[in-house]
C-alpha cells in the first residue's frame, strides 16, 4: 500500500501542480469533474478535509464506504487507509490537506484530536444546510487568500485560526446532525437496548462473553465511536456505560430471583472474573453483590 509522507509526493503522482506550501495544500474541484486520488488504497502523514457533493464513485475510509449520500463534508486523519476512486461531483468542491507537522507548536496540534469526526472507521459525511455551506466556503476562501499571498510570519497562525474555525463549526454541525437524526430515525438507545436484550436472551453472554462496544456497533451497522457519540447525545452516557447499566440491572434481577451465588451470577452474565463483576456492581449500586443479596433476605 502506498504511503505519502509529503503532500508534494501525492501531487506528483497525480500530475497536479505543486503545492504553494510544503505542509498545507488547497485544491478546488470543478463541478462535474472527475476527482480521483491515486485510484488505490493509500495512507498519508496529513489530515484531509474535503467538501464534495458526490454524484458517483467511491470514497473509502478505513476500508469502509464513506456514506456521502446525504452529506458533503468529510474528514480523514493521518495513517488511515483511504481510497478515492472515480469520483464525479455534482457541484464545485474543495480539498484541504494539512501535514501533521504544520500543527507543531500550535494548540491545534492537540486540540484536533478531540474531534471525533476524524476517528470513525465507518464514516458518514456531514450534511450542511445552504447557510452552513456558505460559512465553510467563506472560511476556505480566507485560508486560500492567505495561502496564495506572500508568506510572512503571520501566515501560518492566520491559516490555522481559520482551520480551527472550520473544525469548531463542523463539531457544531455534527451535533445538530445527531439531534436531527434522533428526531427522524428514532432513538438509537432503544435499538441499542433491544440488541442487548436479544444478545442476553439468546444465551450469547455465555457463548461469547460480555458484549463490547465494537460488537454492539457491528450489530447496529455503525462504528464504535459514532455509536458512543450518538448515545452520549441522546442519554448523556457512553455505549460502555449503558452496557454496564444493563448488566447490573440483569444482575440485580438474577440476585433477587434465584438462589445462585454471586460467582454463578457473574458467570451467567459472561464475566470470566467474578471479583471484577463484584467491583463493577459495587461501583454502580453502592454495595457489593453479597450485601445486596443479603439485604433481600426477610428475617
């Protein structure tokens, strides 16, 4: 698999005009233009922000199709497997490449990591309203103006300031998209809990052990990070926290309704380590499983 350490290497292989700056690059894609990058899987040492309304073609991220049917703003981070093949655009678009070294010594070097839209292995494009598109294009043009001007001591900070604004607006728009999806598609937490119940009632706890966030995300056809973000938006709790809540609820029911020991209850729930189960139970309930069970005994 090809790995691009420098933006110039990617440009050279695609017969593109060399970038005006070695560590940041801006490309504008024409309406209805073919827009393929390398036409095979590749990785890079740079971040990518792209605004494209795709008419046809494939955009793969983490070897998973990036869902661009209802969105246009997409993100990729260094060393993630990417493929952009035979893409044709409905409207004018842009690509911004930012080498990770361009962020060195700037607060954005660490802050960019908090934006989870770079992290999803199963990606979904951000849908923008016309007004939101105007905001993003305006910020892009401000970066472009500085990018094309003669570089001076202020250029980098000014470009990074506008880039930071793009990321902050994107975070806001993604949160809006989460909320909107909740309204039109029903609560993800309901589907999540239904999957947990099915997993438990089918005996998979004993066969496969405790459910993981990755396992639940696979069942719900989404990525672990996206699942946790959406559940956090709906409930204030992460996917793992909701798994723990479900497990403890089932544990309390089992301790109340049977003569099983604490260890037997733990094993039935898929815990290979009963002491871990006891610690989790006490953390969530405030008392140990033994204390909880003993409190139910009528004297």
